[in-house]
C-alpha cells in the first residue's frame, strides 16, 4: 500500500491574536502559525520548523517593535526549541516563551528554562494541566494559560497557582459570562473572541453620548466623489470626541506630515479626500470602545492587505479595496447589519457588491484575505501564500503605527 502523502508545510500563514487584561486593554499578542491545509487551526508536522518560521517572520522580517509596539509577544516553543539556546529570539523583555502542553518537566527542560529566564524572558505554560510530570514546571512559570473551554480549572487549582504568585491567563473565553467568571476568581489576562459578541459590546460600551446619526451621515458624505468639506466639518463638530481623536491621529508619526495640524479644516485640506475617508471611517468604527479597540487591529490589517493586493492589478483600486476591507467588519464594530449600513451610506456599486456578495475584483480580494486569516488556502499557490504573509507583516506594521497614534 503506498504511503499517504505528507501535508505540505512549505506554505503557511501567520497571524496575531490579541490578549487583553481585566479592563479589556490590549496588552499582548500571541503569534500563531497555521499550515495552509484548509484547517482553521494549526496543522504542524514539525514543531521546530514551525517555530523557526514564525520566529523569522516576527523577529527578523518585521521586528517585534514594528509588529507589536510596546505590547508583549507570546511565542510557542516546542521542547527541541527550548533546548537550543542559539534559537532564542531578540527582545527578551518583550517576549513571552510559551512552553507547549506536550513538554514535561524533566531535568533537561528545567535547565533550559532556567537559562531562558536568566536571559530576561518571561515563561508561560500553554494549556497547562497539572500532573506529576508537569508539576516541576510550576517553579519556573511566570504565567499559566488555562483552557476555559475544554479543561476549565477548579477553584482549588486556581488558588494553588495564585498562591505561587503566578499570573493566570484564560484561553478560549467565548462569552462575556465566561470573562466575568474568570475575572472573579483571579484571572488577569484573557484570550478568546468574547469581545466580538453583542452582549459584551453592550455591557462595555461607554455611556457617554454618541451621535450615530451624525456619524452615518458623515460616512455617507465621505463616499461622495465630490464631498462637501463644509458639510464634513459641520458633521465632525457634532462629534467633538471624534474630531479630537482625528487631530491626535493625524499628528502622529504614521501620517508623516511636515507641520502640526491644529484645526479640522486644515486636517481635511492636507489629508485629501481618500486619506480623510479612511481615517474618519476608522475612528468611527473604533469610537474608544474597548471591544472595538481589540477588533480594530484585525479590521485595519484586513483593509491594508486588501489595498495592497488590489494595487497589484490596478492602482486605482487601492483606496476602494481599503474601504471594502474596513467596512467588512462594520457589523461587529458598529453592531449593525452590513445590509443596513449599505442602505444608509451611498456606496459605489462595486464596493456594495464586494461587501455583500464578494463579487467583482474587490470582492475576490476580500474573499482571499478572509481565507488567509483563517488559514484556509488549500488551493492557493506557494507564491500566493508567500505574498499574503508579506502583505500581512507590512499591513500589521502599518496598523500598529496608526493605532499608536490613536493611543496618545
């Protein structure tokens, strides 16, 4: 009987998943690796190879500061990687080494972890399950990641870890209720998609006034080929928080303007309609909401990837593709159905068709980027996957620069 073909590991997708604190502030990211076999999770034949590829992408192709700013980066490490000190990445103060759940606490591993900690790295135990063989790892752990979906810990276990001074990170937190429960028993870091669900958004939204009618009219005016700057300024004045945030962002290093901007009219004139459209749309979607600020990196990275892909075929498609990518997450970010938003805003037909049906060149671009995000590129060539990884890194760096401006 012939041997079954081995999965192709020459093509892979990388991604970053946010980690937040108890206030839903974005404090870290986990670097993820997915083989492009059509699976939505990692299918990795060789853990050492996967780690080396992810390490090269994050630390040497992009650079951790460009990719994550001041946030920490969690990085999965199999046993073979831990035992080779030459593979340690740069930036020890910013890197969290995740010891995979398959690693046991034998003397060789413990010695390697002592060396890793002596270099300044933080050590986390991924999907940790307490057994006789993993017990020794607790003496060297700074963080324990616990699976709240498949193997939720008992209160006694949580108390045991906390008594050791270990920080607890709740993984696979899918609902606001699970977030609140984990927070109540002592977890201080959280990972999962609970912040994308409506009940979380409603309970964490700021109680200050929000003139959504003015915002929708503002987005509508920006979609016009010849937008009325007087009308834009009038609508921005109705949302002073939005106007202030716009000025802060425009004055950040990411916009590389030669002079400080002190008025909305000045900002609009110097930015031009295309950049103004993208910036205001981004700020409307963020709106200082903690859930939105956790989702916004994904939305901006998606938009920037769409723009880069579209510009390869036609430079004129760059700005429309960016808008398609950004608006494609509006249902989550604004809590409105995409169809309703399209009814409120006079979108160009090609943008509307791309958003609602993935039709046309813009729709195909959006579909490809969304498939990349999920690691579902079974029929894509290695060249396409390599290009997408490059665009992801470039887009993520740009996103981090923009969000750094928003945080000021």
